C-alpha cells in the first residue's frame, strides 16, 4: 500500500545464537509488573526517532546527537520511540551485529539519562508485509536477542513487537505471531510492558480483528492515525495515491469532529477490552505540504484529543520528514513543537 516503494529485504533465517552483552542500567533487580495504565501515563508525550538515520550504517555519520536527547527532555517530552529496521544488521544466522547493539545502547542510555522513557519498536514492517512467513524467523530472532539484552533495563524501556503489520501478515496470522513473540519476550522479561497494535498498518480498520492474550494485561494497545491521508500524505512520494496532491488545507469543524469520532471508536474498543492506548504515530508530511498553519492545527488537535482520552502519543517524527526538529538548521520546527507541547 502506501509504503510500497520502501526497499525490501528477503532471506529467510536460521536459528539463533545469543545476543551480545546485556544493556547495563541500575537497578539490576526486576521491578514488579507495572500497571499498563500507569505505564501509559509514564509514556505521556513522545516522538519517533532514528528510523532513517545513517547512524546505523556508520556511527560517526549519525544525525541524532547526544544534545538532541537533552533538548527533547528540556522541551517536555517524556519518551522516544526508536524505530529499528534491524534486519539489515543480521548475519546469515540472523545474529544482530555487535555494532548495531552498541548504537542502540548508546541511544537508550542517552534517552534514559535525559529522563526519557524508551520504546524499542521493531520497524521492519515493509519487508514483513511483502514477504510474510518467510521473514517470521527474522522477527522471532530479533526478539530472542533484543529481549534478553534488555532484561535488566528499567521498566521505562518498553517493547513494541512490530510496527504496522500489513500485507501478507494478515490479521489472522498476526494474532498468532504476536502470541509467539510475546512468549519469547516473557521468557526473559516477565514484567516488561509490551506494545501491540492491529494489522492493516495499526489502523482502525482492523482493530476488531486484533486478539490480545487475555492472560497478559501488561500490554498497551497502539494505533496509528494519519487520516485524512489526502491532507497528511499530500506530496509524499511513497504514498503513490497522494503524491500528486498539493495545497490541501485542514481544519473545518467537520474535519475536527471526524478525529474525535474516530478516536471514540478506538476508545470504546480499548475500554471494552481494558487496554490503555498509545497513539504511536501521527502527523502531516512537511515537504509536500508547506502550510505550517494547517499542519500545526492538525497536530495539536490530534494530540489534545488523544490526551483528553488519557492516551499517550508519539509524534511522527523528530528528523528526516514530518520534522519536529530541523537538524540541518539546528532548531525546532517551532510550529510543530508548540502544537505538540503548548
Ligand atoms: C513509516 C515511515 C512513514 C510514516 C508515514 C511510518 O510507519 O516508517 O516510513 O513515513 O509511517 O507514512
């Protein structure tokens, strides 16, 4: 669908070897299972980071620097969602490289030192959507290594099993995979809060098909919201249906009400199933849509509506596109920052 031209990795995997040295953070003793609602409150306001940063290929070329974690903490953000396209850093036995872990540990350490909670988000959704079953060994291998690596990390480190399941990973398959991934995580992280969303790109369309394990309530439901796509993805090269659109504004009363109505659907499901909610991605593409007034209005309306329902949220994204911070000019995209944290 909208991510169709993202590059795709193939190669099914083999069995796992142990992950490299565990992430060190005090306290080392496992804390009791947090209440997922309290854990959601702790997540509060956040932003997505690192998904498309050259840092993964070469640490010295990283765009995200230590100072950005500090700036995020100072600006009032409570967490960062780290988008990890990790499959490219696995060897033929699906072993993640020590350099990849080193970069991840650096990022987690800097986030934690600046008071930010961390979401470890598995973000190889395009490849998994394209390949389906063939990539299941890689996804399981990811959690077999990443979960033990963070087993002693603070409860402020959260795991998100897979961003936006889609394509060949149907609702039915996803309901099976998520149980298997969760079982791997629970072997070493019995009390860690885990984040899971529905198939079809974590969108409302498939919410009713999602089956979360009844015996595990240390889970946060995650949803993504980019509606209306004509507005949020106008000019976006990967969203081919909307690439040619431009000049579309947002902000009528009917448009605002639509967000409220959509969120009510999610809220009703969440209350019925007793699951707290993280709005894990939302925003409007910047490059094809220079109308900052509309984008800021949309961003603020979505964030405030989410907050009014007690949800945590994570803005898409700090750097790269939809930007919250202009790393090249070394300044905030003020309209978006103020919309997120008034
Ligand atoms: C993808 C990004 C994309 C964004 C909005 C994310 O889940 O990783 O590549 O820009 O969604 O479409």
